[in-house]
């Protein structure tokens, strides 16, 4: 993104990127259900594959600055081990990145367990199953779209403080699902989480793009993505046995607490609270 967008427009560009992804996510689920119901899963898979082909052609058509080609040539002359080592040096030298990525590894452990296993079981037990689950996820998708608009307009002076500060909403969504509350409360919590996720994404990506050297950004981003999602499969692995042993509600409370602690911990760091916008 920094190679094709001026730094003062990065947050807006990241927001627009998130908007497109979220519209696709929200509409995709609805369209997929309609296609499968009317034409069958085979046509649904064909439509999905076609969308990937179109996306690939659009990416292929991008025209990047010449300096990008020079960077690629430099990378090709460097061994993968050297690139990993250089990337790790850049990643680990910034404590605020390491702290947030490490904490969000635990957040995603809890969230993946919740969204893929615990929430469907709990929703089925307390409401009417698929319809209520669809309503909840529609709220999340709607919040995503609203969040991109907010992130586009709102450019805080301390982006990391805002990015991390909004994420307890996700833990509150999880905990609300564990309590016996009306579906509209869960809908609002899901929508609030959708807003929070996109505000977090835009501010986090913009902070990385403006505080990490351009030549190291892809490597740092790789460590960010890997570290943040490293424990997510563990959440999926343990969620089923937890439901069997303790029930969905208790399991949600456990995972919600893990998520809440994980997103509050980075706020203890003065670097996270005080890092200011540079553009």
C-alpha cells in the first residue's frame, strides 16, 4: 500500500480496502446461500472460483512504480533465511509490535473458538439456531461496513491507543452471548465488534506502514500475520472438548475472559498509549 498511496492518504486507503473486503464478505454469504439453494453447490463453487480468477486478473493489471521492481530484484538476490533474519530483526526491535502481536495471538485463539464452535452451539441451545446465527453475523458484517466509514473519517492522534482500545468490544460480544439476553443485544454487540475490528485494522495497518521502513514492511507484516493467528488453530482444537466437558456457556465465559485480558494487556504499555501519528 505505501508504494502506491501517499503516506498522508494511507489510513483512507486502508479503510477503503477494508470496505471492499467487508462488502464482499457480507454479500458473499447471502449470495452463496441463494446460489446453493437454487442452483446447487457445484454452481456455487464455480462462482466462487470465478471470483478468485477476476481478483487475480485485477491484481495482475496493477501498475506499480519502478522502485517496486528494484525492491523485488533485491529480494530475489537475497536468500530466504537472510530475509527471515532481517525481518525478525525489524519485527523484534519494536516492542509495541511484539506486544500487540503476542497478545492478539491469544485473542484470536479465543475468538476463533467462539465464532466457529462455541457461538453456534450456544445460539442453537438458546435461540432458533441458524436464523439467530445469521442475524448475529449480519450484525457483525454491518458493523464492519460502518467501521470502515468511521476509520476513513476519524484519524486519531494516537492510533495505537485507539486501535487496541476498541477491541474489548469483541470480548464483550463473546460474554454477551454467554448470558441469557435478547437476541437484539447480541446483534448490537456483534455490530459493535464489527466497527471495532475495522477501526483497529485501519489504524494498525497505517501505524505499521508509517513506522516500519518500506523495504522491511512485507517481512514485518508476515511476522505480524503469522504471530497474530498462530494460536487460532489451538482454539478450534480445544473448543469441542471444552463444550463436551463444561458446556457452551462456561466455555464462552472462559474464552471471553481470555480475549478480554489479551486486548487489555497492550494498554499497559506506554509505547502503545503514547505512539503518535506521523502523517
